[in-house]
């Protein structure tokens, strides 16, 4: 066969067919009803085979219809610095062309980096343990909600703060609708989750947990003083959705005495790439580990006493428990877990701190200069890190259009009609000048 | 493979760094964050230089086995070759820097790729439209079942809360059904793993939302009575869900849509050659028949009358199952693969995979017990060795294969047999590779008779040998901190 992915020569095919007592490849489909057999006179509605050069040209054509913008937006995807080492190491074929480490003896590479990932997520979030990763932050949050119900007895309702990022809330709602989970939104006051509102809901006695964001959809760093105590008094769980990058600077879910932490690892240097692939994480206190969904790697020894790593606590999982499993998830986002593990190894405590310093410095510079234009006013007077919302006197569509014309993506409109901006360590003083110049022309 | 016993934390030394950031040009500092909102504990992250990090992960990779290392006949996982041009196309800067929320007019190329891949998958499966948003096969199953429920809910047919799952199904099927709030009705398989039509008939009533089927099933056998099954389920008002884990042999020869399936998921990391990545990221595209397109999750990518592409939301949609448009970089790879195959070569992927499987089955069926001796599709299942007198188990055979430089097949699944060995060679393996594998499998069968102890203690040549899994589960050590505490 004259195609580079198929090694079979005509001779090979004939020899193999003979061995199994068949005459043609079609004989291999003798068990398929004639009515549904896709015979040679039928054809998929697909283009003819592309050579590599033609594939490159096709992608160049597609790329030319995409525009690389200067990103002053967040809302779930952040333009952070990506060290050059990472894509290089991720292409090691022993990592990328392997599957789930079922055969531990020849998968110690995968098992070790997952163990490192779990360790780093646990220490960053201040939790005892973590699973091997989730699909993304939004599905990790949905799984956290289900986990809260599984971990508490006779509780039927989960509270979700009104300040949760919108895309995360939407995914939670979808899962909740079909699983039959009762979700109650707790109000915010002055842009932060209201402890009073939480306490009022807790009084009913049917609450399994509360999910609230460490940095919320307005960019505000929430103050969870009193939250964990209020939850634990009612034997309910406190769950925090967190940006893991920011946790080098701000108080961690563990320091707030949360029971579960979840979030999206995209902020740990993963390219935005139009929304994926990213990686979610789910970490918890040790007492809840047997309710964790997904893969978990543990340390052990081999028969010779050598240190080794293995998939463990599998009694929670679908291939053993089927419909009684803690979740239907049967994979993780392994290669992206490797991505953030290498990222965190390179950045270390100082690098991650510096990323936050620069994002904070740039965001506050932009905030002050936007206010100084006289066209923006503060919405909330609360501490923020790299993302913030403002009121504006400008028509938002005109504002966005003018920025786009200058190759800038920013001023996203929130549900409430505010505009949001985000500044990461990748933004320069010249880029902020350019953004302010555009606004001054309006 | 060489044993390398370090963890990144053990390379750490105070004062080392592996990053390179520009000088901080700003005046304001995180010190201004109120003290009660600042982190006070250590991050616990290691401090390692760049080469230290590169060597560490290179050494780790040397303890791993991938498709590029050698033959990987892992049943139901379709470990085919992952073309390198896919990687090149997934790394392009014109996609990498796109923010998922940037306006459609600045991401027309990205949206067009999504749309074109969607159309391609629809024609390959015979469905009307797909969503590419689900992140994995199991996530696709969940999305597909949500669509099934939405269809019944919006028709006001609220009684349909049960879904039929054959006992031979992948474990994710019943687990996905449970997450979707459906009760599982298990139907028994006949001895050959196909569905027992009479026992199916007996459970069909107006509480059935639908049936989940894998075709070919997990024994690699085609459900020949599929048209009859489709008719029965549709007549009772249910929908048919196709688990696309085993779609590979049908590529080019048979379309689930033509068989009567209403909903399906595809594993792009299996059938469409995107790398498995050590367990992800994958992609679980979901396709539906024309009467279900309005329920596809948000956002959907459409082509407008004037040829532009847009991401839109629908009022009858099940909602969002992902933050954005799924594992987009995986979609870039799958699209590349379909372009490379084109309509000419995609027709051969299924037949060649099926040819390879049948050839291995015929060659080995004397040495290994073949419970169902019939034409298979892309994979088949042995029930251990033909000669059971040696006491050598499927686990021993699997571990011995590692010694000879092969990945093991899927073992102890499906649950229909006690000693299942599920072999799936895929179409990208040559006759020479397959003949070598057959020779080794025969050698192992011989070794089971002549030196069984060597097999029961295998593997011998791997970086580590059999592991103590019981202690790992009983006293779980899940982080470096716990590992250190245990040592002290």
C-alpha cells in the first residue's frame, strides 16, 4: 500500500489473507449486514489525501485567518510565559506515545511525574493529597460538587458562590441538572461571597458543601475568614476553586482550612491555544481521599525493595465499581499534568512569586491609568491580583472595536455590564501605553 | 530501560532557578495585598536549574514505553502510530496564542478547523453533526447520555430514566450512566459476547431511555443483528448510543449512523491517531442524528450563509460540558490525520487493522485458548493459555512480554472470561512486527511448560519488577511529603 502510515505491501496482504483463509479484504466484513456495508461504490465526503506539504499549506491558510492579539483578557484563559524547555520535553515520544500506566514496570516515567504533580498540587494548595489531574478546571469543580455529596451523609444540596467564574458555573449546572443535584447560589456583597448568606442556607441542615473561588470572577481575592468553621459546624465541606499560579502569593485553600481544592492549571504556563488542552486539578484532605474521582498514583516498592510508583486506590474506579464508582472518569490529562509539573520545577518558589509580582504590578498600573483617563470608575474597593473589573462611560462595543483595531483584546463585558481586564507578566509598559493611547482617542 | 531513582524534589538546592523572566518594570508589589490574604506557608516547590530539570525528565522518559518504543497491542485502546506531522500542526503559533474568547472574526481559521473536522467526523460516522467539546471518551459518553435525556425531557417523556448496558460493556458505560442520573439495566451477553436479543426484549418498556452498545463488542465481534436491535429499541421509544471505543475496524467499511444509532462518541486518541499522552489529553467527539442536533452542548460552531464561522449557543442545548471548545490541540491533530488519509486511504485503516487481528488470532489459537473461534474485527480475546496445567496465568504472560520488549495486551477484561487477554494490533503494524510478536507469544507458551517459575516471577529485565500494590492501597503514600515522613 503506497501510504506512509500503512506498512502492508500487496504481497503481505495476500500472504496474510491466505493464512486466514480469505480472498479479499472485504471478506473480513462478511459478518456485516449487506444493507450497511460501505462498499467500494460509496465514498466519504472527504477531500483526497494531502501530502505533508499540502497539510502545511492548508494550516498556513487557516493560520492566516487567525489574528494574534495582545491579550489583556482573562476570564478562564491567561497569557502567561511558557518556558522553552517544556514543549521540547513533552515531545519525548516515551511520554507522549504511552498510555495510562497499567503496566507499572515499564511506566515508571509516567508514574513518577504524576506523583510529582500530585505532590506539587498538594503543597501549592495546602491540601494533603491530589489526584492525577482532571480534564479542566470547570469539570474539576463539577466533580468537587459531586464529591461533597458523596462525602457527607444525608445532605442533598450544594452551595455555589455567585462569584464563581461564569464558564465554571455553567459546567457545574450541566452536571447538576442531569445528576439531579440541588445547587443554590449564595449571594455576594460588595463583590465577595457573603458569609451571612452562607450561614442562612446552612441553617436548613441539608447542605453538603460550599464552593467558592479564591480569586473570583471580578478578580477579587476573597477573604474566607469564618467560612470553614461555619461549614464544619454543620458537618458540611468547604471547597475552594483556585488559580494555582496565584497560590504562590495569596492564602491557600489549606490555610483557609478548606476540605477540597480544585481549579485549572492553565495559568501554569500552558498556552491559551483557543481553549485547550488545559488541565484541571482536584485536591483534598486525606480523610476524603477514598471519595476522590480519577486516577491516583502512590509510592510502593517492588519485589527487590526498589522504590517504585503505581496506580492505587483503584477500588474507587469505574473498571471495578462500574455504576457505583466515584466518577466515570477513567483517564487524566496526563501530558498536561507533565506540562505543569515541569513548569513548576523550572519556576520554583521564586519564579512563581515573580510571575505574581509582575502580574500584580502590571495590573495595578493599568487599573490606575484607566481610572486616570476619567472614562472608568471602580466597581468594588477590594484587593485584586491580575484581573479586575471597572465601570465605564464608554460604549463597550466601541471600546472593544477600537482596541481590536490596534491588535488588543481586552475590556471583556461581564454579565453585569462591567468591563474586565487582565495583565500577566507577559505584558510590557509599551503595551499598556498603547492600550491607554487607544482609550484616550475615544 | 535503566532504573533512575530520583524525584525532582531530591534535586532541589536553595538558590537555584530554571526560569528566565524579564526585569520587573512595575512599582507596585504583592506586599500591598492585605496580610491576612497572603500566603504564609512554603510553596513546597523544588529549586532546580534548567539542565537539572531537562536531565531529570529525560531520565524519567527512559523508564517509559510508548508506541514509538515498540509494539503496543493494548486491546480496546487502539495504540496506532501517532504521525509526527500532527505534532507540527498542533504547535503552530497561529493557534497557540489564540484566546478562547477572542472575537470570531479574529479566529476564523481556528473555527473553520473545528467546523471542518466536525463535518469530516459526521461523514465518517453517518451522523448529522458532532460536538468536539468533550475531553475524553468517558466525557463523550456522559455528554451523549445527557443528549439522550434531554431528548426525552423536552418531549415531556419523564418516565425514561433507565439505560440498558450489556454486561460486556466497558466499565465507563454504567459509570457514565450513573453520573447522568440514569439507572442501569444490565442485559446478559450470549457466550460469544453478543447481546441476547430475548433478554433485551424482556426489558424494553416505556421507562427505557435507550441502550448503550459497543459494536464490534469488547470481544471484537460484530453484532450481526444490529438492525433488528435498532428496530426494537426505536419501537419502544428509546435511543441507541454507540460507544466508539471500537470504531477503528469500521473505518471505511461501515457507519454507525447507517446501523440506526442516534448518538455516538469517538475517541480521537484511538481512531484518529492523536497521541494517548500517558493517559490524556484525548478528545471524545460526540455525533448525533439530525433529530438531536439542537441538544448538542454549547458552544456549537456553525458556518453562516455568507461563509463565516461562529460559536453559538442554543436554548435547547444540554448546556456546557467544557469551559471552552474542548481539547483544541487534540482537534488540530485529528484534523491533520484525516487530511493525510483523505477519502482514499481512510478506507484501508479498518480492513488492515482487522486483517492484522485475524492473522494473529489464527497463528496463536493453538497455544492460547480461543473461546470464540470466529471472524473478529480489530481485536480478539484469548482466555489464557490452551494448556492450563502449568499454573501460568494471564498476568504472568503479560509480565513476561515486558521482558521481551513488548507492551502487554489488555488483561482481565472483558470480565466474561477469567483469564482474558485482549489483543489489538492496529493497522500501522507491519507483518514483520506481528510475526515477531507471534513468535514471542509462542515462546512464552513453551516457557510456561519448561520454566514456569521464570514466568511467575517475570518481569526480570525492566527498571522495576512486580510491585507491592496491596500496601500501596492499604497505606496510601500520595505525595513527597508523605514519602519523607514515612522515611523518618
